[in-house]
C-alpha cells in the first residue's frame, strides 16, 4: 500500500525524492526520518506546585539547550483548557517533539492526535497519556511499584516507631485526574489490604476506597482539612499510628494536622524527596519518602528525543501499557525509599540534598 501511495504521489505531483523511512516501532506517520538538530522541543507541564515539576522545568531548559535544541516550556496551573492551548501553541510553533506531563490523563486526546497528524512525536512525562492514539511513549517511574514502596515504608515505620500492633492508620490518595494517583493507591493497597483483613491494621474511619481518600488537585490544604476532620471525628480518644500519604506536600500537611491536634507524629510515607521533607526526615519529623530523581527522568526523555532527531525512532523497551486505546511503550525507572537511615547513601550524588543532611 505504501508503494502504491508513493508512486501515485510521484505521478500526480511529479515528485522524485526518495521516501523517508519509517521506524518499525513508531506510532508516528509523518516525522519518521529524524529532524533538524536545532529543532523546537515543546515541554508541557501540569503545574509547578511540587518540587519535581519545578526541577523538570529548569532541567529541561538547561539540558535541551545543552543538546542544541530550542526548548519551549510551559506549565498549566492545573487547568486543562490552559494545557490544551499551550500544546496547540507548541504545534503552531513548529515543535518536532512535545513532552507532556498531563493534568488529566484523559483530557488531551484531541490535541495530541492533532499533534500526531502534524508529524510531531508525543512523549508522556512522569504520567501516562490515556485514551488517545496521540502518544509514542511514556517516561516514568513505576507507579504501582511506587505505591508498594510507600506502603512497605509505612509498615517499617510503624514497627520502628509505634511498638507492637495492631495499629490505627488512615489512607490518603493523590489527585484523581492524575493517572499516577490510582496506581500509587492500588500498589499500596496490595500491601496493606491483607494486614487490614487480618486485623494488624485498622482504618478507624473506614474510608478505604480511592475516591474517599483522594486529594483533589493534589492540594495540600485539602488533605490537611480532611486530616483535621478525621482526627476530630474518629480520634478524640484514640492514637493515630500511621498514615499512607501519596507525596511529600500532603505528608507535611498531615503531620502538621496531627501536631495541631496534640497527636504524636505518625509513621508516614511520602514521595518526591522534596527539600523540606529531607529536612523533616533528618530531624525525625517525617518517617519516609520515595525518591524519583527528576534528573534521571529528564535525561531519559532527552535520550529518546536525540534518538528521534537522528531518525532512529523510539528506543526499544520491555514495558508496554495499554492506555485505553493503544499499547504504549513505557520507559520505566525504579523509585527508591528514603528514610533517615539511608538518606546519605541515596543522595550521595545529589549535592543539593546532601547539604540538607548536615550533622
Ligand atoms: C508525580 C509526583 C507529584 C504529584 C503532584 C505526580 O504525578 O509523580 O511526583 O508529587 O504528581 O504534583
């Protein structure tokens, strides 16, 4: 069929150039032969509300420029129409690749399919792009694995800090539009549910569905308000021993709520290894976090962009995830639990975070 189309084009338009070759593993129909070295690369971020996204903004700018590209980076303040418009403007500005951390994994289908129709490569960054054919691959830390590590760290913290069980805990999830959030929760529940069933853990509020535990827009103040009402409603005469938290900002909000209610600080999980949390971990105020280093994720993304630029298509990967419409190649990096015990090891090559671990 391809030969027919090409020969028809040659007859009709008098074109004689050799056709570009299409990489076998790419979902891209047009931009298949690489592109110029100084090309515009769009990066669309969901918001800058947590440290990882601010780091991504800075690192993409520095490293795309260092690699000779022209970065066009925008963040969308958690507003879906704003993110759609920003991606449209990247298309109009001639971007050859658009890297997207979606606010809502399911709401960008049309604009991403438009990008694909223009021959632009689309790479999901940190979050899956769902329900669209407009995606070539996704770069992220294992999201179910992240949840498993959060739950395991919570259990370790309970054992270290709260003596013998059974333990009273509460569960928090992230923003429901973010495809990571239900996966973090699912991974965590695969570890916690058997211990809830055998009575080792009691979720005193009884709130155990993701929808009951989710935190709209990853908003720390909403998590703090929910924790305040859980403590006043269910813990007036009980101690809370542990809390599953989906990220560091929410963990700090929960810890603050517990302190204000006169509770001992609970064992808690987190995510992102934010600077403020590293200080809290070092001071013994937050038990754990999960590191998912932004520099590694950005480096992996730029490696893919370079492969596309050189006309080598998407690199091979073993992880394939169905996004509701197509199978998507996922480039998955391993998240790592951090507690006071291993912080110096984990951050040995991160001078910024090491500086927060002064004796
Ligand atoms: C990211 C986390 C971040 C959260 C809120 C998630 O998708 O993986 O690193 O804390 O969004 O911004």
